């Protein structure tokens, strides 16, 4: 029996704008340290990661910054800070590789999505990205439009 691919139903938050603003070189899957109310809020699908990115700190770990996970409304006394930085869980070699790419090549670690894997664990899909210039974005739009028109013409002929 083949392994199940992750479907759209387990995505808690998605950054659709990232692929428009950046060239994504590589993808990394990282665990994320969350509190209980953050997990419940993520399962409701109310998180926003449009401006989220990963950065390294003095302690040698990567943190997810600017991810907005709203407070869980049913929890009255033990709620979390919606904009706090959250520790990402990666192997030391992966952290070092990402840190070198960010420091030497001028790349950025952008959060592409937060999802739940088959075991129910929250994961972050990180993209090692290089920023696009304005003319790159226009070229991408031209290419996308041409592919759409080409497909439309092929359907009309056949």
C-alpha cells in the first residue's frame, strides 16, 4: 500500500504570497514548539503566517518570528501571546546549513505553511528563499498567463 500524501485538509495556515515574492530554492520540514492553546487555535485554522520568517538566535536555535496564532477563546486563564517567537525543531546539521545559507548567500527562511502530519504533530514548511525583483514578478505573471492561454487553445482544438 502506498504512503498517503498530505492533503489540503491538514493545513492550518498557508503563506500563498511567499511564492510570488521569493524564489524558493529548497524546502525544509521543521517541528515547532507550541503550547496547548496554540495547538487548539491552529486546529481551528485561524493562524496567519503571511509575514512569518525564521531567524537564528544566540542560543544556536531557529525561531519562527511574526507568526500570528490568535488566542484560544475557550481558555480563560492560561492563554498564550499571539505574536511570540516559537522555537523550531531541526537537527544541528540542518540548522548550521541554513544559518550558512542565510549569512553567506543573503537568503531568507520563509514560512510557507503550518500543517499537521499523519501523527497529528504540528510542522512548519520552511522555504530557503531568495527575494524576487519587480521585473521577475512580471515575467512570472507573463509565463503563467501564456500557459493558461496555451492550455485554453489546446482544449479548443481537441
